[in-house]
């Protein structure tokens, strides 16, 4: 099945195995990140993982096959509690002094989607906290190992590179090059 033949499943709530080809790849899941739930949107999906909430949209460009893009991504460490607007829209907003970025998404059963995201936020924030602690411990370990290893030998090599223009295409290239890396013309 080609990406242009793909049609969304008829139900509103779907699993990650029902996402179309390329959509999950665009999400680029991090280490330990798992997809918990997906909801269909007008032009894509709202994907809930254990670390974030992301809106994927299918984009079509002139003379190019359709492809998937992340419209917005909200990590749980900075996500405010979702709001339901007019019983149809879900508003996701980052926590911050200036209000942060916000998205309004037309979702099926906005109250249900809001409550599921709201329930996932505490666990997601706890996971982000554990990740920060592990990163801090790793940094402290590297600093301690560097201090116990003693002074190392640092060697710095500085080299001057002179660039000249190709006589054929006009692009800049290294002075000593025998052929232009852009057009392949001989320089000698």
C-alpha cells in the first residue's frame, strides 16, 4: 500500500499498530518512550506516549508525495493540564511565565481525551525527573573520573585553509584541490 492510498481507520481511538506508514517514524521515539494511545484528528493523530503528547499531521505538497510532520509536541515536564473548549476542542498549553506555546485540537470526545492526558501527566513528570537524575549522576561520574585520571596531554592543531573560486562554476573550494568538488572540473 502506498502512502497516498492510505485511509484512516473508521474508529476514533486507535493503537500505534494502526498508525499509517511513516507517521510513527516521524515521531522519533526516544529511549524508553512507548506509545500509550492515539486519537484521530481531522488531518492526522494525537499521540500520547509515556513522555509527551504530540499532534501528527499529514502534509501534502505540490509535486511531492504526502508525508507526516509533527505539528506540535508537548513534553510532560512542561505541559499544563489540558482544557476542554466548547465540548469539542482540546487545548494543550506549556507551563511558563509567558503562557508558553498552545494548540487547540478538534478531537472526538474531548473530555475523555483530556482526562486520559491528565492522568498520564504525573507519571510522565516522574519519568522526566528520573531521567534528569540519571543524567546528573552520569555527569558527576564523568567529572570524578576526569579528576582522578590526572592531567592529560592536550594537543591542539591549528591549520589554515585557503579557499579559491573554481574557474568553471565559481564555488569556493580548497586551494590545493585537483578537481572542483561541485562540478568536477580540473583545476590545474
